């Protein structure tokens, strides 16, 4: 445990941020999983809607600095690639 006052404050701030970021990171994961499930099921209109929702959530998380922008870009790319292959089938 820290003895320095500024470090005690920093630890409190870090904990608050960790909890706030955890919510956004979890919702991003949930949106991506939901989109992947829709892609496997093969419902075209629902699938496109869920993929766009996941992309929006990933963009917001990257914008807030919760995940790295390249991480968001990679996940979005994978989703779009699987959406394109699902449409061609």
C-alpha cells in the first residue's frame, strides 16, 4: 500500500477508471460476440445490423482510449471480412 498522498490519490483514480473502462470493454466484447453469432446463423438483415452495431461500439471504445485504435480496426476488419464471406455463400 502506498504511503505517499499523491500515490494514494492516483490509486483511487486508477481504480475508478478501471471500472469505467471495464464496462465499455465488456460491451464491445458482447457486441462482437453477438455479431459473430448472427454471422454463423446466417440471417442477412439482422447480421448486417449487428455487425454495424459492433463496429460502432468498437469505434467508441477506441475513441475513448479504452482499446487501441489498431485493435479496433483489426476487429472491425475481421467482422467485415466474415460478413462479406457470409453474403457470398
